[in-house]
C-alpha cells in the first residue's frame, strides 16, 4: 500500500473511482480463477489478490 501511495500520490477522488479500480482488479482475478486449475498461474492470482487488498486498504485508510 505504501508503494502504491508513492506511485498514486493522491487519494481516490470519489467512491466511484474506488469502485472502478476495485472492479478492475476483481475482474482480472476472476479471469485467472476461471482458467482450468492445471493452467492457472497462482503467482499471478496472488498478485491480483494482493492488489485487491491494497485497493481496499488504501480506501479504508483514506476514510479513517
């Protein structure tokens, strides 16, 4: 989250922006999950799930 804060350098402009970013990350994870288990790249899935957590964490931190 700290690394992303350094890159983004600004909070989410609105709940709509937060939702849009979150939705994009969830859709990317979903594409991986839909793959056959034998073809699934779990490292890529892990990265997407970490990005989802980071988006949520940043939003909660912004609202605190």
